[in-house]
């Protein structure tokens, strides 16, 4: 009897250890599924997870690309992973890196803040058997001019001033051009530290498209994903630029609105409208609603109006595209890619965006995206 009692006690002890271990593993798993700090605070995640259709999604999925949409992807991945038990690793190495990895067949889907160039479409045909890479607009948002300047809370800039700052023509914060736009501000006699992206970036592409459109006399560069102006300082990815601005008094940089805060403020832009426009999800949506679909076939690339003067429309706005093969997707990843894209384009997926400083796609655009996703093969 004593031996039986000892065996029972030993079994109970092992069972408690097993339960404790399972709980620990569950806790670790929930951390792996989570996103960045802003994404993890999403209040609608748990409610949305039950409506996600997994449709055969399984295993692991690797992707890369736009760092602008990282916080959105983190929020989506958290919900999708909990619902479908799928692990998604989005590296956010920049739009250029994502497009390259996609056209080389290393990943089944990429994120880019710029639509595919003709040469990238041609390269994609080698990995999309019988098809090609297409652009699906999924995430919108303003490119904020984030600054760190002690004692200045409501900075206003315009296109010529911004161009001259990032081209090294305006060097101090108390320059007359800045003072004219900010008559009530106490601007210090302090050197401007302008930060740009060191990596190929769709954010850079869209920011310089704005400068070219709004002030061509002051921005003579051709533009593109690679920063072309001389001078200034650089950092990799949006998070890197934001971090440099945060820790440097007198600094300014360009990055998505979700990186503003915690010591970093956003400048308003004088566009010629009745009032300067601050970056927000609403002001970005007003700009994106004016965009036109210019893609051919199933491609849904957009043409944005960077030179808008409409009241309440913020002109420095970007759209992040999810890039995928329209045909010829690999059989082992297609169900997961399609299911994930279906979720992020859904009403529930898009609802998350405004709560984490992104702009959802207008109804007319996102409805076309959903139809295109349904036809991926």
C-alpha cells in the first residue's frame, strides 16, 4: 500500500510539472505571435480573431519589405496567428529588400511603398509561373516630418522649406524662411540635423515624389528609393530614423505617423489650403481617396496627388502594396498567403488600421483588392 501511495503521489507531481510546462510554453507562444508595442495594444484583436477564415493556412510563412507597414503587419499577424496557428515572420527590411527577395523567389509575398517598376515585373515572371507580380494597395498613411526641438510644439513647414532643409540649403532652425511660417514660435539658433534613410526605401520614394511635385524648383533630384541629396545623416529603416530623431535635439526626419510620439513631434504642412494640415489617418484618407488606379490587368497600383491643396488633405502620403503573383504561386504557400491577405483586406482587418496610426483603404479601392485576392492561383 505504501508503494502504491508513493506512486500516486509521484504521478500527481509529474502531472503538475507537465501542466506548469504547458502553461509556460503557451505564454512563450503568445509572445512569439505578438507584434510591436503599438500593435499589441490593439483593443479589437481578440474580437476579430474569431472571424478569420484560415482556409488551409498552415506552417510558417516568411516575408520581407516595407518597414512603413511593420506595426500594421504586427497587429495582423498577432490576430491571424492566434486564429490559424500559423507563424509569419515579416522582416521589414525595407521596400527594396522585399521586392528583391520576391523577384528572386525567396519569399511568396512582399511589402513595398512603391509599385513594381517594369524591370521588377519582368523579373517576377521568372518566379510566377504563367503570371507576374502585382500590386495590391493595403495600407495607407501619412509620412510625418518628425522633429525634436525643445520648446517648439506646433511647427509649420511648407514644401520649399522642407526641400531646402533636406538639401542642406537651410541649416539653422531660426532661418528666416522657418521663422516666417512660425511667427509665434521661439526658434533656437541651433543647427538642423536632417536624417534620411540609408537603405532603399519606398518611404524615401514617396517623400521625394512629394518634393518633386510640390516644389520642383527647389528639388532637382530624379527621386526613387535611394536617397540622392548630399549631406545630412542617415539611418536604416523608419524605426532607425525615428530613433535618431528621438535622441537628438534639433533633429528632423521623415517616417510614418506610427513612429511619432515619445519625444518626437510632427510638423504641419502649409499647402495653400485654408489652414496648415497635420498628419493624421483622416487627412491621409482624404488624400488617398483622390488617387487613381493606374495598374493594368489585375495590378492595382495607384497614382497619388502629392500636390493637393484640398482643405484637410495631408500631401505627404504613401500607400503600401502587398506584392504577390497573380498566377503561378507555389502550392505549399498559396493557401496561407491567400488566407492572410484575405484577412488583412477584410473589413475587420482594415478596421485595425486607424487605431494604430494608419489609414484604411477607401471602399472603392479595397473592394477591388478583395476581388483580386480571391482570384490568386
